[in-house]
C-alpha cells in the first residue's frame, strides 16, 4: 500500500464521511487538510462535523483539528510543520495516514513538499498597501505570482483585504529572499477526489447553511466576540465568520447576510474545484469517485485502487 491515502473534494461533497469510513476499515488515522478547522471554538462555521469521525461506534483518530486559538493567523508554513509531525507520528506506529480536506494549497504544499520558510511582517509594505481596493491588491498579487512562478496563493485564500496583503507580503519576501532548502519527505500517496454534480453540490450547500444557522452558528460568532476576539479578526477568516460577524455587528441585515453567504460558499466550492483541476494539470493523478454512490461502493472503488 502507498504511504498515505489523500481524499480531497469541494465543500459539501461528503469527503470527511468517506475518509472516516475508509479509516475505520483500514484502522487508519485522519490528518485534516482544512485551513479553518485548526481553530478551537470555531466549530459550526468551519463544519468540523466531529460526529463524522465516529463510525459504527468506533472513534477514528484525527489530527490538526482544534490546534490553535481563534484570532491567530495560522499559515501554510505552520501547516507543513504540523502535518509532518502528525504524519511521522502515525507512520512510526505502522498506521496508514489518510489526508482529508478541501484546502488545495495545504494539500499541494505537503504533497509537493514546497520548501517554505516563515515570513516576517513587513510593516512598510503593509502601510503602502493600506486602503487599496481588492481589485488593486489582486492585480499586485497576480503580477508577483507570475514573477515568482508561484502557485501558492489563489483567490480561495485571499477573499479579504487582510489576506491579500499577507499573500503579497509572502510573495514579496520570496522574491527577494533565497529560500533555504529544508528536508521534506517525498510522500507516496494515492489521491481520491470526491466528484459531486454541480446542482447536487448547490443543493447540499444551501441545505447545510440552513442547518448550521439553526444549529447555533450566530451564537458561536457572538461567543467568540464576547471572548474578546476583534470583529476584524473573525472577518479575516472569510465565509461564515465574515458574513455572520457583519450581521452580528449590524453591518448586514439577516437576509443580506444569508444571501451573500450562500453565494460566497457556492463561489468558494467552485474555486476549490478549479484548484483541484489545476493540480491535475500540474501532474497530480486524481482518481475521481462519484459522491452520490452508496458508501460501500465508494469504499470498494478505493480498495480496488489500493
């Protein structure tokens, strides 16, 4: 068997349930590849769905969920480091790791073994970018990426001005600073993509958004604000946290929040698929499985591949 199994797919495709069912069968452990599920107390909005990690009463061990405090700015460099710790820990026990998530940048960063180094804040650069529109920031970022030949940041990761400025800061640093080589193992993995029909995906996203709001997503955001996390820090995380925070602080009405958020999640899922198709163009072989197949058929398909 390969060193690792990777399961990726857009939001609402059912990839976590599939990874858990497979892990239960193989006595494997899951490493999450989700850029927002790393935060504690951000459960409903990030869709942790921790009940998915229990299969027939068996708790599937998972890693890289609930590892940092909300309000902090976790990044791909830290993810590489934390992934490697989890991966080596699991492999040292002769257990198979299953990497599962929808953050294409994180998945590609560990499968390609990008040589990354921590990037310090550049206050001068930040000051010069302050007040620029999202379009201006995006244009600067695109130009820098072309210069650097970089695939590191796409619009999925820069949906707020703060994120765009950080991405520009990172690309600027790499442009002027030779990247120190650091060892990152070549990981032999089979990649499974969960392919969900666009209309089905849209229906599931809309249904899930209603469920999350009913389950207390607004209360979750209020609780984080009550703990002293600044509204702009929550807005930085995008999607649910951006729009629900804007509703809670009175910037949006409930209907505006709901409509804008629903559109934003649909666009996010589309961008995730664009990233995965880009991975295929960059040489990754993704074996796509139909999301609508019964679970046992999906497992059977993966077992045949293995």
